[in-house]
């Protein structure tokens, strides 16, 4: 099995809590994620592998988006579509079929 230095770097996953979770709990997680994404993008390909650096920047932005969606869910994502009548395809509450 190959190691995954982008998603599961060994030096960040030892112990009971990951470093990023500890930083997020301090209230500085947004700045931390943006700063790390900028760091990896600005040096992409200069220190390490270009694809790996861009992948790490992407990981921080993806983590940030998922945390922000947890804290501030988009109400459009939770909106249920109204039930439609199978006969006339109108919204059931406006349908005369039943």
C-alpha cells in the first residue's frame, strides 16, 4: 500500500487528534486553511512536486469548504422538493386527481 502524503501525512495523524482539528477548535481555522493553501500554491513545484503541492492546496480549500458548510449549511441543499402527482405531474396540494 502506498502512503498518501496529501490526504494522510503520517506526521500529522499520530495521536488522538489531528493538528488541523486542534487549530480549527481555536477559532483560527479559516485563516489557517487559506494561509496554507496560499503557501502551497505560491511555492508549487519549487520545493517539491508540482502536482503534490497543488493537491495539498486543494485539500486545505476542500477541508475549509466542508467545515464552513457544516457551520453554515446552504438552505437550498436541505429544501425538499414538493411531492408531485403521478397522474398530472402537478404539486399534490394543487392537484384535483385525488
